[in-house]
C-alpha cells in the first residue's frame, strides 16, 4: 500500500467508526443499562429504560444518531513514535470529522468564538480537540473517540482544594456538582473524577476516566474503594434515569489519579450521559484495526 492509500484507508475507517459510534452505543453501556433496568422496580424509571432501549433499537434500525446532540468530537491518541502516519494523523482525524458530519449525518455543533459563526463541519479552531501521548518505540496507534454532548460531558468542573479538606472534600465536591446539574445531564451517568495536582491535570484525568469501561476499576485498592462508595452515595441521592427518580443514578464512577504537590488537592469532575458515545479503535502499522468498544463495527469501504 502506498502512503496515500494508507491515508485514505485510515480516513475511511475513522469516518465509518465515528458514524457508527453516533448511532450505536458501546457494548458495555448497553449491557449496564440492561442490568440497571433489570434491577429497577419503580414504574416511572422502568418506562424511561423502555424508552432508552426503544431509542437504541430505532437508531440502529434507521441508521440515525442515538441523540440529536451528536456532540463535539474529542480524540485522545496514544500513538507509537514509529506509526507510519504519525505526521498526517491530525489531518486524517479532522477530515474524518468533516466527512462523518456529512455522511452520518452529525448535527453541526461547532461555533467559532467571537465570530459566533457555526462552521457547519464540526471542525474549527481547536475542533476536533486532540490530546496526544507518544508511545516510544512502537508502531501502532490507539484512538479514543468521544462525541461529547453539550449538556453532559462538556460542562465539567474542576477546583483545587486545600489538602486539609482531604478525600472527604473530594466527595463533597463531587456530590455537590451532581446535586446541581446531574438530573439535567440525562442520567444514568458515567461519572469521571480526576484527583491530581492542579486544575488542568485533574480536569484532564476526569475526562480520561470516561474512556474506561463502566466495569473497570482503578488499580489502586483505595481508589477502587472510593469508586464503590461514591457510586453507592450517588445512587442513594435517588436522581434515577432522566432525573425521574429510581434506584440507579449512575452507570459507574471511574477515578483517575496522579501525584500532587503537598499543598494542593486538585479535583476534576466530568460526566457522560446514558448515550455515552465513546469509542476505542486500535490500528497497526498496515492500518488493520480492532475495536473493543463496538463488537458490531465493520468498515465496508
Ligand atoms: S445529555 Fe446526552 S442524551 Fe442528553 S441531550 Fe445531551 S447528548 Fe443527548
């Protein structure tokens, strides 16, 4: 394959993958929603779950996005330093958004600040957003995609607590944010919490936490325990699916943590809604791909 053919193939796959993730929720989210529905006995909550599954069925049958807000496309890349298309990658991902916007179609959501003009393509200055991690001495590339909705994931919060506030302060911060706007973010939510050094690192980690499966756990046993306790505490708030009340308010709570300054305790908070449209696709150097989030995905181009 020539370089140009590789660029075209990767672009085609990404167009197809973004469109697929707009229509089909990830396997773990569908499975978790089924579990929450099976455990529910509140009639109003059950009718909301029924509507969610009907929504998923129709989206799949008609090939239409699962929500009218198809989001702002965010990418997180873990790219090998020897991946053959490393220099072209950002342009491939940008082109894929433009084509997926026309093909799927996705709602044009991107407005240039100050100009206040919708670009019509879901691209613009800093759009799509791309965060990079270079993997030394590796020739593959992992791409996390996220169609971040304006009511759920994009309005996150972050702050730096005094260290004396401790982990109790982290819990208070998370529960206060959920009480403020959790019911408006289309629950049950996947809650991402970043605990780190500063506002920027905590916010970034809270977003990365949303890329983990709802069935995953933080490898640190104390952090994993905090994930369980927060999940129980948020569910006890009784927000329920679409804020109508019910047993479960969250799909899960994922914490990502990093070392911090002795004088700071940074906390970031991000949420994903029930249509948590994240994807994960992995390319090898020959642009063969696998995905562990969407078992039904095949690129037919
Ligand atoms: S919160 Fe999610 S489901 Fe609700 S409108 Fe926004 S993108 Fe759609």
